[in-house]
C-alpha cells in the first residue's frame, strides 16, 4: 500500500470541479432527507437547517476542497466543526446581549445540527467523489 502525503496549506492547491461541487452541495441534504423521511425529523431539519448549511457550508467546503483531497469523513468533520463554531458564536452573542430566547434557539440548532451536519457533510463528500470520479 502506498501512503499519500496530504498537504495542509492555507493556499489553494487543488482544483474544484464546480458543477460537481454545487450538485453535491444541493443534493446532499435532499438525499439524506429522502432516505430518512419516515422519521419526520429530517424533513424539519431540511427546512430549518438548509439555509445555514448553504451559508456556512459553501465557503467552508470550497476552502477545504481547495486545500486537501475530498473525503467523506473530512467533509463530515468540517460540517460538525462549523455547526459547533456557529453555535458557540451565537451563545457568546446571546451572553453578551443577555438574550435568553437566543440561548434556547442555539441549543436547539446545536443538538439537531450535531446530528444532521455530519450526515449532510459526509453525503456531500460521497456525492462529490462520485461526481468527479470520471472527470
């Protein structure tokens, strides 16, 4: 088995296949929801989480894929980290403004986001690899 060296740089070193990127970005949450719609919660997760997934996930995944080769586990970990960081910032803001309603909403997003963010991120990575296999 040949070990490959993964370069971790701040500068872009990999070309991103943009049609595959945006196809995987849009299809990932839809596919996860379609495969688990009978639980009902993924349908609501799609409605509440998709705007945040697109707002945070698009720049994060573009940055990540321009630096390292795509793997499902890396994309899932990045999505989970982005969810946790966004919730931590929201909690800090709610503490500074003493907004108790925002604390409850942030905990809601943290709980469900910790479930769906890695699922959607992992599905994104899997789809991106499938779409770029022959490219």
